[in-house]
C-alpha cells in the first residue's frame, strides 16, 4: 500500500491473469484507512448499522444492509463509527478497470453495464431492496469457481446496472474521460470544470453546447436530473468540500474560490447539498481522517 496526499493507494492482490477477486468475511471492526485503487470495487455490508461510509466528498451512516459500487481511483472507506455489531458480514469484489474492453462494452447487450461503469466515477449506492435481492447470490460467490464464477459475477453486474433507485454518492470525480454522454456532456462538463469559479449563464453554456437555451435546459435535465443552477451548485460545493478538508483556507475563502459571491448563499447551498454546515463538514471529515 502506498500513500498519496491524505489517502492511501491500495495495491489490490489481483494479478493480470485474474478476472475477479472476492473477499467474504465476518468481522467486528473496520480498520482499513480511506484509500483508492484503479480497480472497480463492489462492497456488500450486512449487520453494520451506524458504520460511517466515505466515498469521495460524501459521508453518511449506513443502515443494516449496504451495496455500493466504487469506480476506479475514487477514494473510499468504511469506519466503525457508531456500529455496535461484532458480526459484520462484508463481501468485497474487485476487478480490473479494463476487464471489459471498450469494444465489448459498446455492444448493445452490455449498454446498461457500460452506463453503470460511467456513473461509478461518483460511487453508486444501490437500494436496500436490490441489496436484499442479490444477497443470496453474493454470499454464494466465494464457493464458486471457473466459468460459473465469472458468469455469475457478470450477471450480478447486469442486474445491478438495471436495478431501480440507484443513488450517486460523490459530487467529486477523478476520471473525467469516462463521463457518460461523452460528446456534448463532456464539453459541458469540461467547460464547467474550467469556469465554475466564475459566473456561468444559461446563454453562455448553451452556446458552448451549440444548443438553444430551451434545448439545453431539456438536455441537462435529462442527462443529470438537475437544472443548470443545481448542477453548477453541486460541482461548486463538491470542490468546496474538498478544499475545506485538504487546505487551511477559511470558509469565506473557500466560498469565493468555488464561485459564490455571497457567504450566506454559500452556507445555505452547502447545507442543502451536504446536510450540514461547512464548519460541521470540516469537523466531521477531519474526525474521519484522525480515525485513520
């Protein structure tokens, strides 16, 4: 394991000849630090209510059952926090980010998996129902081998991809090249990334996308599920959250650097998205890092 900035780069015990690696264990603690790695990772956790989940700039407590997909190089970790259970069941599946080549993923039958992999740069939390439905199959994985093992995990990936009520976790991503809707959405995304600290108008960004303002409004809503204002705010607050924990800047400095000209508006928007104030977020995240 090698260290990079504040987080650890895990060296996964997955050789170039391996397809998937499955860890299935009963444990009473979460002592591995917040980390990242280039492999995809699926984490299933049972009987761990009160455990703290950290995925990118997202922090939350989990319930009794949890199923998450982590994309390549997105930092993540789970900490015991308020959990009292001494029999936490954790199943972790790791696989190389090039296991499914682009030519294969471009086939129509694998489109749902391809789209899920693109979304996983934010981390994906699946619904409790999905976790419950897939639990028996996940538990059986460590007892399988050969082609049955490979096909079952691929089938599970497909069922995850088409499942309902998926939730993206982190507004911060690390792999922009895999952003979904590569053409227009990538142009928009890169423009916002370069200019989020400045004023961005609907007219400006519509011109960048070569669309009318009406068409652009429909496009951004369809692709992100958000209005332009909400989309911009999530990007800005994502960067603000990172700067709050990675730098010694004051809250007002972070607010202005992330594109807010009004500290009250920044505080209100931050609380609306992160469910806590900037100062509470900074305290909470530093608490997680101290545990490490």
